């Protein structure tokens, strides 16, 4: 994870101050790339504690097409709670329309998030008013047409951004299969990159997704590459970042997926307890508020 730490150091030294919609300014650099070889270990940040249970819970929620913060809660993930109750969201025209349609009478009890990541992954609404399951199609194409350069899933819907509690930060990913070695690689694109809170979470999530997809289709994992656009550190995270950069990274852990499903294992049958990090050692946790 040294390259992740090096990028944060670069932002501190060379970044420019930027205002944004949250009201908390950032130190920002335009454009970066991170690349990890998962055969050398799982890219979990070790200079602070990664709450991996929340990573898994969110990813499985995406893979199930969840659109409610309470559904993510039941998988051990609370990162969507603040977005579900954000004032701008619950006052939006789409939220009010849904409230009338479904009889929402208690905002905090609702947890509705709209057509976020997983909904787009599993229920992309076509021009013919039909639902397209991008994940199922991706897996089928990996199995039947692994040399395709179209093994791509996107969550970016310009016509539905107003129907989301938060427009996608990481908006697309692509799979590349190296046939000779039967190795699967994953590349993701991210428009907005909160380097302290969000990006370690995103790295771990896509690394886990790569493991899952490789496991279910019979490939070994290869590299994980992130193309990052607006890379930034929030002003109220600077002390924590400096503390993190003062710490020495520790050896990377490994990831293990339960073998109990055998050849019939699928993305729809996985549970949080099926995925675990092994030999994960880390420094003390560092907490910070998320800008919403």
C-alpha cells in the first residue's frame, strides 16, 4: 500500500485548495492511478484499521441490488446511513414522489437511497422499460466470451442521477482475462476520491469483487487498477493523514473465500461470513467525519 501513502503525500505537497459542494475544502490533485498485484497480498491499508466487515457488507449489498440503508445495515455496513438522511436528498423531488407512493412517514425509519450503485448493476432500466442485470450478463460473458473487451459494468446514469442519494463516485469497472495464465484483472474508474476515508474502502471493495468474480468463474486473481480523477484530502482530515503517514506499513493480509459452495457457488449465494481476511495486522484506528 506504499503507493497509496505516496499519493497522499503528493497531494499534501503539490495539491491545490479547492471548494466543493460539502462546504469543507480539500487539497486536490487532478488525476492519478493505483495498481496492485493481488497475488502479492490483499491491498488492505495497514497504517490504520480497515473496517473490512463494512466493506464486505456494502459490496454484497451492491451485488444484491439494495436501495435501502437498513438492508446494508443487516449486512454489517452503516456507511450509507448519513446519505439516506441527508437533507438535500429527503427534500428532493424524487424522494418526495417516492414518499407519496410508498407512504413514507418517518424519514429516519425509511433509509431509502434511490437508484444507487447496486440497483444500476442489477436493475438497469432500459429504454424499453425492462430491467437489465449487468452482473449476470458480465458473469455469463466471462464464461462464454472471456476474450471480449466489453466485460464492463457501469453505474453512471445521467438521466437518473437525481434519483440517487449519492451519484456514483466509482462509476464503472472492467474485467480483462489473460487467457494463457487464466488470470483475471479488474480496472475501475472513480470520479471523486476521498483519499483518507473513501479510497482505502474502494480499493478493498474492488479487490474483494475481483476475488469473488474470479472464484465464481474459475480464474485466479491478477492485478487491480484504479483510475482516479479528483483525488483529494479534506481539510478536517489533515491531522489524521499526517499521523497515518508517520506510521510504518505492515505486511499485507490474504483473503479467503469459503469453498463450501463448490462449483455451484454464485454471487447471489454469498454471505458475509464466507469472506474473511487472514493475517491482517494494522496500526490503531484513525477516525474522521465523512463530508456529506
